[in-house]
C-alpha cells in the first residue's frame, strides 16, 4: 500500500490538464484555510473552491469500496477515520466560506471538470 500515489494521480493530472486548457488557473496541493491542516488537490482562491480527488479504496467510495479480509478491523477503522476526516474538512471549509468539491477517482475527468467549472463559475 505504501507504493500507492497520493499526489498527481492519473485522474488528477487529466483533470488539471482539462481545466488549464479551459482557461482556469488554480493552485496545486495547498491548504485553502490557514489553521486547518488539510491539503486540497486543487485550490481556486478567488472563487473559494477546494477540490479533493478521493481514491475509492482510501475514502470508502459508496460504489466501489471494498473491505479487505486480511487485517479487516485495522482497514475498516482506517477507512472510517478517513471518512470522518473528510466530513470534518468539508464542515470546516464551509464555515470559512469555502466550497469543498469531492471528485471520486472512478469519475471521468471530463465529468469532474464540468462539475469544477460550474462550481467555480457559480462562485465568482
């Protein structure tokens, strides 16, 4: 599991290319709010939109999540902790006036880009 990429995954890179080609500019792997130690994959500062690209396994995707049989208790607790942290992050960003947008790794980059573009345009 230590070989799994946490940054610059395939979906993330494709999403960034589509958004850049569409004329959108963003910061990569930044903390949107000072004092909140959570890093977003893409940050649109003026629009106050933070995009998180979540892996189906690590974040417990409701469609594709699997529960390992080996060391099951450890993995269930790990994934549930990630889910709670994600919910806490969304709440903290919302309280600070930000929109947290969650993209699942199984989504197509084009669909994800459309969601991001609509959110950023809607908040400008």
